[in-house]
């Protein structure tokens, strides 16, 4: 009997040890959670999935698309309204294939066409971090899409035509930094979601990747090597400084990009930011720059008069400004973009220099929507876009009026 009892005790101890080992193996390590947090920041997940700063990742933020509005879902581990009841496979399938646990399709406002390039290990690291968040009850709001785009079944056709699942494939002829940058830019960072032109159905024009695109009344500029409107004149150090601080000697981040800098790129590791710079600097121009016809003398004189009255105090007569405080205008790639949306929004609404730990000092430009007419704004825009060696297409008062209306609509 003693032998039997001793044997049972040993079996019990073995079972307890096995269960304890399994539980220990199942618990993510602090290192994995920290890595997942870094990936979440690199992907700027909070930018879309946080409507209330007091409830991070609880969803509810409205995302406007050309087809209507979509509301970002709850990523907290709440079991009823978040992802707490999801299996690891559910989470990976959502990120890499755009499929919900019930098999329904997500809309590509959720950037799974980019996330598909992520490794399984990275998706699970992200899940490990999200599981550490405080659960928040927040039911997902249904999309508000125009007919017929509200039928999720249409996404099967869209995916067949435009979605190519597959991991990022390293280029063995390139450096480790280049491949890391490519993984971040084309995958987790989903830069093309804003910076790549879209077709009528909202899919990327892949032949024009990262060559600029209008987003929500702003223009996400070219990230390729275009000479006048791209990054050819930027050094890798310029790109690193811009992503880490929100400004450099050539430009300042504004609009949606300012949020990306604050929430994402300023928090990334030095190595990852440098890798992005290496990758971007390798990109040739994806399309030709527009041939520009300069504004006539009357238009330039009208714009110069407005500039002399309102702008010269900060930007100087020669447009050089005060780099990293008031951005310089000569050679400014965003200013010369084919699409003037960002420039018009800044003139209409003013601008606040983004502040980050690396660049805490502030700067401000006043709004001129009430002070200047559409004709005056068009004239000064044409002046700064075509002076000091700059060259950009003519902006009309009608374009200013449209920007004024869109700006009012986005603030409602």
C-alpha cells in the first residue's frame, strides 16, 4: 500500500510540474511584451484604434474613406467587445488575411494588405502586448458606407483583384538595414496606405508606389527619389531627424503626419528609423514630375504683396525662415507637390510645430482663413510655390474655395 501511495504521490507531483511548466510556457515573457509594444508603436495602431485618450485601443475612432466612414474596433482584451476571446490563430488571420474570427472580411481601411507581409512571430508579439492592456467595454460601431460598398461580400472580389497575401521577401543583394526598412515601410508601417495613389476602388496603384496621395484634405507627399517633390535632396540623416523629431532643416511635419511622428516614429528605435531612411533613399522616382508653367507676372506680384505683408516676418524675404522653427520654403518638396492640399490647409488653418522629446520647442503660424480671400490665398500660394527656384502647378481660387469647404466639413 505504501508503495502504491508513494507512486500516486510521484504521479501527482509530475502532473503538477507539467501543468506548472505549461502555464509558465504559455505566459509571454517581459521581453516579448516589450517587443510587441515596440511593434504596436511602429505600426501606429493607437492612431486609428483610440478615440478617447483615456481608453487607449478601445476603438470607436471614425475613419473617413472615399466610400464612407468606418469605425476602428476595440483591441483591448475585453472578452465580449474586444479581442480577449480570440485565439492566436484568429489574430494572425485578421492581420495577415483580413478575416474576422467568424470568417467575414474586413475592409482595407484596416491595412491588412500591408500587414500580410509581417511574420507570424511579430503578429503574436503584438497580441502578447495587447493582452496586457486594461479591458475596456466598447462595442464596435457598424460602418457607414455608401451603397453598395456596405456589403462585405464584395470584399471577396476586391481581394481577388487587388490583395496578394504573402510575407515580405528579403532581397539578399541588399543590406540588413535595407531589408529591415523595407519590412517596416511596406509592411508594419503601412506607409503606402497614405503615400501611394489609389485607383477608383481604393486599391494601391503599385506602379506608382509612394509617389504621393491625397488623404482627408491633406497631401501625403512623395517618398521616392523625385528631384523636386520627393526625397532626392534629403540625406538619410534628414529623414531620420524628421521621423524622430517631426522637423529638420528642410521641412516640418503637419496634419496627419504630425500625429504619426508623435505616436509612432518618434518612439521607434534608432536602428529602425535609420533602416527606414536607408530603404526610402534607395527608391527611384515612381513617376515623372509634372511639367510646370510659371504663373504670370500679375499673379506673382499679387502673391508677393500678400507675402510681404503677412509672411516675411517669420519666413524672411528670401523664404529661408528659421530651420526647425519656421520651415524654409526654397526647395521644400511638400510645398512644390503637384497637389497643394497641405499647403492650403496650413494657410487656412495655421500650423503648430509638433513637439517631441528630441524637439520640445514650439512654433506657430496663424490661420488666415478669415483674413484672406480665396484669390489672395491662391496668389500667395502660387508665389511661394514658384519663387526661389521652386516650381509647382498653378493654384486657382476655386481650389482654395474647395479646400475651405472641405476643411469646414472635417471639423464638424
